[in-house]
C-alpha cells in the first residue's frame, strides 16, 4: 500500500518533498502530460506518488 497525493504543481511538490528527505524512484516520463504520476519514497523507504490531472482547455 502507498499514498497517492494529488498536486496542482508537480515541480513545486517535487521540490518540497525532496527538501523533506524524499527520494525520487520514478520520474514522470512527460511532466507536461494532462494526467500522470511520479513515484517517490519517504526517508523510511515507503513509496508514494505525486499525481496530477489537468482538464483539457
């Protein structure tokens, strides 16, 4: 089991979790995609995802 955290700004959320000691496990292949996720691990090694969804204009 892991957490999926919905974010509106991937870059800001990534910077924040990294500053708190997270490790990037799997970068999003296309950070500009409308729907995707990026996998991190907390300092204890537990995985979590930063997820986002952008509505088409």
